[in-house]
C-alpha cells in the first residue's frame, strides 16, 4: 500500500471512453478511491454527442445495441436512460427497405433478387445462412450477460436462465469459432456475382469474421438510441462516478507509466500513485510509454514479448464522416428512409477499387499524382456504401424547427489520408471528398440535398486519431487482416483484461477483438471485477 498522499489512488483508469467510464463507475460504487484520467475536455470517446448551432450530431457511433450487456449494466448501476428504438433501412439505388422485424429478411431477399435476378439460388443460400447466424445470435445474446448479475443473490436468474442457457451457449460458441474466416472469402464460395458479394459485404471492415458480418441483420433489430444522443450514455456514467466519489481529470495526458513503482505521470509532470491501474486507452501507447523496471525478470521478459507483438499489429479500418446542417424539414427525409440508413447508390459494387487499386496507389508514387487519385475517388464515392444517420428522426429535439442534421459516413483507409497529408494536399483532398459525397447523395436518394445545405464539415481518420488517440484512426480496435494480438473468443473474454504486469489490467476496444460498444463495456466491467477481487 502506498503512502496516502493526495495523488494516491486505489485504482487509476487511463482513458475516459465507454470502457474506462464503466470501470470507473463500478469501482467508485464499491468505495474504492478511483481516478479516471482523460486526455480530452469531454469523456465518451466514440460514444459522444456534440451541438453545433442547435444541430446535435453523434461524433462516433450512431446508435447502440444492447447485446445483453448495456441494459443490464444500466440496471445494475441504477441508471435510468430514456431510449427509443432506432429503426434501420437498407437501400440499393431506388430500392429501399425499412427493416421492421424478422420477416423483413424475406423482403431483403426479394430486394436482392429484384436487383440480381440471375443470382436467385445463391441469394436463397445466403439468406439461409444469415437465418442460422441470427438463431445463434439469439442464443449468444439471449439472456442478460451474467457478468452484470449478482449470481449469489439472484438465484432465479442462476437456475431458471443461466444454467439452462449454458449448454446452448457452448454449442453456439463452437459454431461461431468455425465461422471465423473473412467474410469476403466465405461469400466467394456461395455467390459468383462480384457485385452482389460487394453489396452484401462492402460496409463491413476488411476481413470481418463471417459470423459477425452476417449477424448484422439481427443487430439492426436491436438498435436503440438514447434521447438526447448517444453521448447521454457516457454522461450518465460520468454522473454516477462523481456521485459515488470518483474523480475525473480531463485534459490530462499520461506520458509515463512506471510499473515497478506503480506510478503514472502526466504532461505537466504530476505523479500519481496507484495500487491498481486499468489501461482503457490505446494499447500501443501503453506499451510505448511503460517502463517495467523494478519488476521480476520473468515479468519484464513477458512484458517485452507482449510489447513486440502489440506494436507490430495495426488498427482496423477507419471512417470518413460528413456532417451537414440542412435547410429541409425532417419530413422530407422520413418519407425516404428511417433515421439509420445503409445506402448504396449503385448496384455495381466497389470491386477492386477499395482494396487492390487503393493498395496499388499507396504502394507506388500514385498519391502524388492528384489527377489519378481524384479519378479513383470519383469511382470510390460513386460505388460505395454509406451509413446515413439523422438524429432528428430519432429525437426531433435534436434539430431546429424545420431543419435537419445529416451524418453520412463510410469506411476508408487511414494510410490514404496520411499519405495525402505527407504530400501536402490534405485539406484539398478532404474538400474533394466532401463535394463528391454531396454530389452522390444528392444525385440519388436525397435530390434536394445539395441546394439545401447550410453548412458542412467532416471528420477524417486523422481527426479520429487526434481526438481519441486511436492508432490508425481505428474505430473497432485491431485490424482483421492478421490474427488479433488479444483475446478474440467470447468464452474466454475474462482473460482479455489481463496484462503481463501485476496490478495492471486493460479494457476497451483494444483489449478484445472484435470490439464495439457492448464489448468495450464488458471489458470495463471485467477489469473492474479483477481489481475488486484482487487480494
């Protein structure tokens, strides 16, 4: 135990994203002296909402999915969060489907067959597999995650829900692990039409495991939205931390971790002592700034081996996000689709454009040839799939009367923006993307859009990297192109928070793969449990 100074804490948590907030909430509730350190002026990370002249936008995720995790967490912490359903639409060209229930999968099948009539049998087989995955999802998330239950006190949950569920869960996990191959390769075995494969898969991260890619129809039915924006979830956790006596220091960046001394130092040179440390921020940063000196030789060796493994991996795909303030009422947009809309203007698909052609541009001198890059960008934006979010269609109070706030995003490569920045035309490149996206969306699904825009601005992968300190601007942790250097099997998720260092745990999107908001919350809770159970 450290000498009790003002800068001594039982637990310090680095990173005020949703994982760090979760861990801090549980530890504060337990009465532990807890400090959460966040580099930005606000917490939440990718679970963040901001206001621009009365237009409220979500900076990261556009909606939340419970996954048997978020709602039990809120209940256990005594948080009341007003939520509404966040219905999803999918569209290809002029064909738009509002997803309402499980029967909408039949409508999705009909939509695909209408556009790709020659692939009818292959579509049937794909839908059959999606249905099987959906059944597995029902098992996987069929009960409240037991990590958020007091099994000693809740005997009814233990005997009536958990124990009957466990055999089905273990059987399902086996099937999930067998569908761990990249979705692109999996679909190649089923679907011969490249365009159809693209339409199904191109809004997933590169090499997304098949099970998680084909489970998205289930997730669409699970989406909900906090009244006031997704950032309300982070705000609710912050309030609980403060209420239970936890501390939050914003605009504070940890520059050094001395694991042997159990201290962290911030950018101002302030030293903080800890008994336990939970690193809920970028793992590469942790291994770069941590000194294991003073620990046993075996621990130091294990740390260095882990460091080498972590630093040679990279984050997954990032996103480009365009925010628009539009002088057009919400009703104009609601007649087209729901407020969460996955839209592909053309049925052609990206083909080789996003992967092989871009890799070729990045490998050669092509980035310096502006005309060549812009020609590539023309095709990339015309054939891409866009995630469109309209907060006002979920909560009308998030936009001025008679106006609409529109968020349009798509997956893109961090390395492209980094290369353009290096060649000195980053701002111009961003403007070129913005203009093309506006042209594509106005020329297809919202014909009135271009002439109604009051103001627009964007976030790029470099913006994300700078704001939340995420390697390669990644929004769901590690790339799927190589095996993740962390735990990636759900039945051993509790191991994901362990590090080679005693008294140090990890949490968040870098601790488990694949990660989204629910898994980040789960790792935050698992890390807090490790701290509370430490003797």
